[in-house]
C-alpha cells in the first residue's frame, strides 16, 4: 500500500512540474515577442538621445 501511494505521489509531483514548465515556456515566448517588438518600434516617438523604448 505504501509503495503505491509513493508512486501516485511521484506521478502527481511530476505532472505538476511538467505543467509548470509548459506554462513557463509560453510566458517566455510572450516576453520574447514583446522584447523583439520593442526593438522594432523603438525609433517611433522616442525623445531620448539613443532612442530607448524602456525607462532604466
């Protein structure tokens, strides 16, 4: 009974990790797209001397 519970617990943990990693890949892809769009549109309407689209 205990080994069965351990196997089920391991399956739940691995499923959770796999789901979290998949979500993180989608978030990373969205951030990459926003970052690339920032480089494409950085020259439009910026008042900075180097044309940066971020404020740091």
